[in-house]
C-alpha cells in the first residue's frame, strides 16, 4: 500500500473509534453540524436558494430540539 492509502485508512479508523466513543446525543449533534455545513456549501455555490437554505436550517433546528 502507498503511504497515502495507509494514512487514509488510519484516519478512517480513528474516525470510527471517535464515533464509537460518542454518546447518542453527541452523534446527533455531530450529524446536525455536518448537515448545516452541507447547506452552507450548497448556498455558497448557489446550488440552493436562500429560501431553501432557511427552510433547511429551520428543519435542522427542529430536529435538534
């Protein structure tokens, strides 16, 4: 294996370990943060409208509570 592949595999393994160590609430928060980051990127690249972004963020906030 090349060093890049080995490094990637190590990173993935570490992420899996971190995920396994999280509580359900921490996992939920992490997933919601990732979804928000995705919405931010979509808006930044004009892949969605501001209205769609706002609706998505509101849905995430409802899911968080």
